[in-house]
C-alpha cells in the first residue's frame, strides 16, 4: 500500500495508519523534523498501545524544529527515548511498529502536521519481511551509535539558543514567502503578518479562503474547509441556546447550518468564506416557500436576510446580511417599504454608532462597491444611499470586521461573547428591515 498526498488507498489518514496496528510492543521512529503535532500523535500512540516510555524511541535531526524545540524536547522526554544526530545530515523518515503483524512506513513524511496531513507526500506502508526487518534494524542500530540521548543538558542548550533559532526561522519564512510569491501574490496576508499561534483561528484557517484556494475541489482543501467548519459549528453549539430566544433560527437542516464548503452554483463555484446564519424560523421559511418544491428552501434560505458570523480570507465578520446578488426576498421588501420604515431605520442606526460598523453594497461583476460609514455619516442619509446603490446583482450587508489578530478572536469564549453582543444590538435593525410573516 502506498500513501500519496494525504490519504491512503483505504481512505484513512497517515495518522490513522500509525494508530491502527495490532498488539504493538515496540515503536521506533526516525524523522528529520518533528512538530508539536507529532508530539500529539506520539502521545496517542503511547496511550493507544499502552506502551511504556522505554518502548518508544525517536531519532531526530539537530534542526528538527524551529518552533521552540526545547519545549518539544521537554514533552518528548516524558513520552519516549529521544535521540538527536548532531554530527550528521539526518534526513530519514522511517516508522517501525513491532506488533502482530509488524508495520513499516517509510518515504517522505516527517512527523509533523505537514508530513501527516497537509503536504504532498509519498510513502510505502506495509508488513515488512524478515529481510526488511534486518535492514531497518541495521539502520536504527547505526542511528543509535551516533546519536546523542536527549537530557536536561541538551534541552538547556536548545533553550539558550532559542533567540537565534527564532531569527533563523524568520529568515526561512521570508525566503519561503519569496519562493512561493508567484502563486501567492494575491494572498491577503502572509504567515509573518500576524502571530496567530495562540488564536482560535490560525493562519491555515484563513489561508483556506485565499483566492488561490477558493475554486479548488481536491481532498486536501476539502479537509481544511472541514476543519474550519468544525470550529464554526463549535461556536454555534455554544451560542445557539442564547440565540434561539431572540426569535431567530439556523437552517432547519443541520447540514445547512453553515454555508457551503464545496464549490457549487449557489456560491459561483468559489468558497471564499464560511458562515453560520440565523434568520427566519422554520415556520416562517415554510410560509415563504409555500408552493415550491420540497428542497427549494435550501436555496430559498440563503435568499433571506440574516444575522451571521463568518470567516473569510482576511478576517472575521459579524453581519446583518440583507441581500445576495439575485432574487433576494428582503431586498424587494425593504425597497417597497423604505419610505415608511425610514424613521425606524434611522433611529436604529443611531444606536449603532460608535460600534465600528459599515454598510457595504458590493458589485462583484465590477469588483467595486459603495460604503456607508455608520459611525461618521448622518443616519438620515442612509436610505438615500441604500435606494441609489442597492439593486439586483449586488450584495448588500452591514458588517463589523475583526482583523485576524484582534484580541477578541484569541479564545472561543471571547468570540462567542462578542457574537452574542453584536447580534443582540443588530437584532432591532434586522427586524425592521426584513419581512417576517405573521405565524
């Protein structure tokens, strides 16, 4: 069996291959690079097979990590026998699990998140013959003779040179950005622009929606979108008990709680963002879809105005999303009743001043739009702005935007609290602008 890219022929991940052996008594791993994700998997290996520290050995290169390697060594020292080949250019990637049967994996995959999931890799996965075991054992014996066992002295050495390692890491990342510059020239930001290591949404989450990835449909990007979707749904599960009493609801089908994570005609075959929307309740949607085919409300729900939170290529939004480009139900309603609703809209907008919000009417065909700055413009001019610029073919929404490194985005709890706070103050304007049938 061969592992190519990030899936085995059996459809499992390479990580799953490491965790699906039988009766494992001993594990030996050689990996030029090892990350915190490798530590996580190694801990699962130890727990899954009930192994003692003495039954796991890991061989590493001297440059095995540029992300606080001393901390990784501290964790490894508790899990396994850790050895470093300081005096040789060590580039091996070999995983031997002694069990019934044995399992041998070798190829290009380092013990990192990239090697296990993200990179394009090629590895052999199989049951080794007796000759294979002799060859691999001979290789590990050589590693053992020339390797240095990690101890407190080695860990202190890495800790003392951490500053130099970080400087080298910065240079390497800048060089990497330069080398990928041709295909990444349209990226909204680079990995060095923000320090997102401790944030709920990391660089990869935003990168998932970069222009170069929006129309991709392969399994690698699908997995990345799924990871973001899982985080978005985790937020939803935490806040929905407080959202529902506000009189708004998510889509009645659980699979449609988030927007689409695959290219589709509805999103113009481009996944440039992922959002969770709250709007009309299922009975209201049923009334508005009366006489339509059973599945039309999948399509119809995204035609309705809603409150939503979303992640895109450049940050996080909390929105009052009034209208998609075509056939937007609440656009037609608001234009029809704009004169009557004008005083109420102006009153609600005044209460939103000071919140850093703006109303955007965006024309994707022209790649341009019209913005109303709620903080700094007269609410009495909003309806004129809206009437002039809001029209079929354009998206229309109020947004509160957060840069990726906004402190609010650091933890899920603070994100949830902010979404609830903003949606509560947007709700009166939402209820004024959208058509909500009497049930």
